[in-house]
């Protein structure tokens, strides 16, 4: 049996392999969504099952669960073809096998030792544009995946170390930004090369058998740890539900309904009350739903390490007819909005089970914004970006102001980078007063972004959520403010007919769009918030006098005193 010291050392060394892969891609990617926002991930995966062994700490947690399905898809493909070789690298973006959406390209490489596969190395990154009807690929009115981008099944990008240029040519021909795609692809290949180099060195130093034993022991210990945490929770059934505004096609709410069952050391997540598959792109595949549940569990139990052992005590009930278990060619491009709601309902259910572990709901939408056009010299430009909002109040304090969505470790792209890369100017980038839900611990603030177009004309698309259903508070905390978006129409500031989604609007030079993002939900009753904390919020401009009177039932003078 491996000794504890060696196990701890190998755990750190293996995580470092994945961390270096993350850093390599972040430094070499062409598009800001990877280079600046870190919308990517790397890890090591089981040779037979594809299960997550190790993941880098800087990548997106949502990919931990999803990439296990992606690697298994490659394992099955290689077994069917019967031609797996050292130096192979598979590439694909099929969201039904590999999870998430078409923008996320997965590169999977078998890692050979002495003629056999020791494990798989994998890289996933959000490519800037992969075809489809909408530049940037967040198409709010898609009714099938083909309207969202090119669909690539698992194919070999490298065969025994030799690049297949025909595959590269197909990829480059199906994007508005071929150089960006090519740069990101090579960044991922380089990350896999570095991972293989580092892993070979580690195995040479400690031996294949010792490292394999460490990986098995780490998974076993995570499962034991999580089961012990579940035993501390009260047995019972706990329900929660939340809603998506609409699917972009029909203006009807979509329910994410959950029942959590705790039985000893088993956790069941039952989504039977969730709405059926919808016409628009708010659907997700089962693999994506499981990955979202994993992220929520990691938020609630942060001390549990990131590998597949976390999911061993968890049972999933996800009907095949549900919008969170769809198959091709149902559109899934807006997966980020749906998984955020999955996380929200898990938080709301666990507020009834372990209130000391949860927080109010975060702002709940990435507000995927696409602006696209041509420069004066005819060059194509596509600005795709996502935006921040408030996180929920929590047992230890107020929620984070202007954070990124809790599905990831990604960061909001800096305005300086966006202004340097695209013909836009941010005329406002500020905190949104009164947007956080009131509570003993207030929800964090959302933001206000105002963007002016500097080129002659651009197409405008928005894919957001939380325009109708505000981020909920927990344990008596109030909900946050809802999402709002304004764009110029007939000389006036208009809001989208679908509230949080806009398709194919036009923007002219000098015109501005304005996005006001939600805050986070409050934690605990507002009546329990200390007056001095309200006074400090007033001083900092986080709340207004009107907001204090509305949410806390006292005027500004009383709060200051």
C-alpha cells in the first residue's frame, strides 16, 4: 500500500501536470475567451473508463464531469476502429457525447507507456467562432444544432504523430476566423505535448505502478470522504425549483425541478419535474447535466478533491424526455444558462439540508453578447464576450461583487483587451447599485456595461437569462434584481421582445447598447443585517436611500446612525 507522504507528493505532482497544461494554453491561445477569460481545461483520464483522474485548478470545473464522457467517446471510437497508436490525437466537439456545446473543442490523446495506454490526456477550449448562423455561436433562435455551428465527431487530428492536414482544412473552412481557430488548436496540441513530457518524467522518477496505485487510491479516498460527509446530513427528501425565461422561440418559462434525497451515505438528485425538451437552444445533454451537478457539489463541499470519486455515492434521475437529457440534433448552444439554473436549484435544496454550507443564488446568466461586422479594409471581426454579476450572500459574509459565473474559474475579459481587439468603446463599466438581494448577508452587486460601436455597422446578438426570474435568496434572503438589456431601435432605447434574448439586430456607428446584470441573492433575513453594515453600503454606493427603505424598512439617516 502506498504511504501517505508519497501519495501527497504524487497528488501535487499530478495536479501540477494539469496546471502546466492550463498555463500553456492560456499563454498561447489566439482568442481572448481562452487567453484572458480562461474558458478551457486540462486533465488526466482513466485508460479504460475515461473517468477524471486529475484536473487543473485553473480550468473550468464544468469540464470535469463533461470531459469524462468526452474521453469515453474517444475510447469507444478507438475500440471500434481498432487502430489506436502512440501519437494519436483525436479532435471533436459533439456536445451529446462530450457535453457542453459546439464552441468547446476537445482534443484527446492516449498516453502510452511500454506499448500500452497508461491514461488519456485531454484539452478542451472555447473556440471563438465555429460557423453556424450567429458569429460567436450563441444563436438564441436555433432549433437544431446545425444552426449553431459545425458538428465534428471524434476523428484523428494526428495519426501516429502525423498531422492530418485534410482535417485542419475542413475546420478552417467552417469558421469566420480561421487564423484564430488554427492558433487555438495548436495551443491545445502544445498543451498535450507538454503534459505528455511532464507525465513521462514523473513516471520515470516514481515508476508506473506507484503512480497508478496513487491514482486509484486518490479516487478511493475521495469517495470515502464524500460518503462520510453525506452521513452527517439529515436523511430526507427536499425539493426546489427555478425557471428559465424562455427558449428563445416561445415566450414560455422552463422549469428546472429537483428533489434531493439523502439516505445514509447516498445522494439522489431527481430531476423528474423538469420541463421536457424545448424547441430552442436551452437544452443540454445528460453528460452536461451531470457535470453541472458535480460543480454544485464542489461548491457545497469544497474540501472534496476533484476526481470521479465524488460521483460514486450520487444517483441521478434524469428522464430522457427532459430538456437536460437531449440527443442530436436538438440545439444546446445556450447550455451555460441551463447549467447555471441546475446549480441554483441544488443550492436552494441544500439550503434546507445544510444551510451552513450554501449561499444565495449567483446572478445566473453569462449574457453572451456577439457583435460582428467588417472593418473598413474588408476584414471580418467578431466580438464574442460574456459578462459578470453578483454572487450570493453566504454564511460568512456578503456575496462577491461583479464576479464570474460559478460554473468556472474563468475571468471576465478586461475592457482594455476588448477595446484593443474590436472596434468598440466601453462608455460605462460600473457596479449596479441596489442589484444585490437584501439579507443578513447581502448578495453581491451586478454590473452596468455600456458599449459604443466605432465601426460603421455591426450585427448584434444577445443570449442571456434572468430577465423574468430573479436570482433567489436563501434562508429568508431577498432575491436580486433581474437582468436588463437596452439597444437602439427607431431612435429609442428598446428592450428585447424575449426579454433576455435578441437576434439579428443592427447597430450603427456611435450607437450604444446597455447591459445591467443581476446581483446575487441574499442570505438570511434582511432584518438581521447590522445597521453599521447598511451604513457602509450607503457610503460605498452599493445601495441607495430608496433601496435601503425598500429592502430594510429604514431610512438612510437611521442606517447611518
